[in-house]
């Protein structure tokens, strides 16, 4: 497998780049979500080093999350000296679902679809719609504090996720800068070790936390190691995995492209 880049050099380059982004825009600091996962932990460490922990804010935003998520997220904030607010978004999430559910059955009938059972887990379409509300609510909170404090929102997406569209459009795909966007997952893990991210976070199975027991690799259908190899070498070594990666990349292309604009002549 092609070698990943030196994490110490990545650290220096990304810290400098983030500092430049803040200076260029005239903003006063950075705000980012802290999920208890490795990507947000690395972003926290880089941001604190780039502008100082006193000019960073981490938001811990549980919505039907595992109990350990918030504790690990706080451990990351403590490790890097960053202030973290815990915003319990369960109530606004529930209120939003109740409001939307008022017309759910009528919406499904627009396309002649049969009304599905009220249990969201029984409906794949409803489950996806419900799951995607979570990162979109978190995005609203991040931009509220960004506007309040004149901070930039730092996204946590990496190259693997961008390639296969493994993020929510206008949710965790919304940010002012993405320092990890050119890093494969193996480089993120190496950078986590370089920065001193707590081991219980760095070694944790990646999860978007969209539903209980969910993991990234289980949902993708292949391990990050094979996706890294595909990106670094042009093939994962498994034709079936290559095809799955390319299929995901194709159907999610709309997420990374700007919305089409009509140009009437």
C-alpha cells in the first residue's frame, strides 16, 4: 500500500493553513462539533494549536447519542484546553419530528406511496430522513455561535468521506473550512497519535452516531483501509470494493457540486 504522509509535516502544514484562514477572513477564532470521534478530536487539536485554545469553542451536541460520546468529547476538549458547551438537542429534535410528522402521511401519498408504520425503524426512507435531521440541527447550532463570536465553523470531513459522500448535505457537509479534506483516514489516525488525542478516542471504531450501534465501516460495506488504498493506489485490490466505492462516489456527486443554476438565454 502507498505510504501515508508524515504526520509531523501534516501537522505543521495544517496548523499554518488554519491560522492563515482565520487571518485572511478577519475572524476571531474557530467553532467545531465534538462528537467523541477521532476526526473532531484532530480538528480540535489543530485549531487549538493554530489560534490558541482560548479562541476555540467545541460544541457537544447529543441527539439519541451513546452515553460515552459526550464524555469522550469532553475528554478531548480538556486535553487541548478548549472550552466546550454541551447542548442537549434532544428536545428540539423531538419537536421538529413532531411538527414534520403532522403531514408525513399526506406527503407520502403525493407519490402514491402506502402509508408506512409509525415506527421510524420500519421505514428506510423515514429512518434516513430522521437521521439526517441530526447533523442539520447541529449545523444550525454551530453557525449560531459562529455568528455570535465571529468565529469560523471548522468541518471535520476527511478525503474518504468526501469521496463516497459519507456525510449529510447541509449538515456536517456545511462548514467554512475543512482541514482534513485532503487526508485519508489512515492519515487522520496518524495525526491523532501525533497530536496526543486520548487513546480511547483515537482507537474507537468510527461512527456517525446516527442510530444505536451504527458504525461507519458497517454502513459503507468495506473497511477504511481498503478505501484508503483505493485513493492512494487507484484500487483497493478487490474489484467488488472498487465498484462499490465508485458507485457511491457517482450517486453522491451532487453533494460536492454547487446547485445547478438556470441560465435562460
